[in-house]
């Protein structure tokens, strides 16, 4: 672990301490580490230095919109290589919310998310990207854990920082 010292003016230090208490941090160091991780990941994404990512795409849509649910499902099937899982929730008589967990090349994940959010009837879409290191690993777990003999490899994803 490397240590460094920073100086803050009194007001900024007070506000930072209020923030870390509100967020439940036990000390300034862990809060600073999280702020640094967040900024580093944002910077990687902006500079397109994050070729792979894990992501959550959330959106709300009117399920009465003609064939929209079918179009959304078809898009997820066309991109089954990116879509890990989908959570569907009924908000009220007209509106549903879906969150799609995505994993893969950052450009492909962004393109998929933008296409979904551009569908007529989709509102309030948001994509949360986390740069990741992805690798394919030989399957070394027990064979009864959901991977048949025909699937000896699986994907590992880990946040970069």
C-alpha cells in the first residue's frame, strides 16, 4: 500500500467528511480510493481505453406501445452474446422497467444500449458502464454446476480497478 498526503481547505474537508459519513465510509482513505477508482474508470471510458466492460442498462417503457416488448426481446436475442440477464418489473398499468446486465466489447455494449433507448416508446434509459478485464478460462468447476460437457470454457469479468 502506498501512502500520500493531501491538503484541503477547512470547508472542503468538512463537506467531504459529511459526504463520507452519509455514504457510510469508515474512514477518509476508503472514500478517496472509491473517488479515484470512479474518476479513473470515467477517464478510461472517455478516452476509449476500456475495450471491454460490464454494464447495466435500465429503461422504462410503455408496454401498450405497439410491438415494443417484442422488439426489445428480439434485440436482446440478436445480441445474446452481450446480454447476460434481464430483470423485468411492472411499475403500473402502463409502464414497465427493465434492467439488462451486459458484458462485452464496450463499443458493442454502447451501440446496443443506444439502439434500445432509441426505440419508440422507451423512456428514461440510462447505461452504467464499468471498464473490465475479460478473459476466457477453462472450466475447472464441478461438472454439475450448470455447464455441460460441451461448454468447458466460461468468461471471467473483473472491474479494472
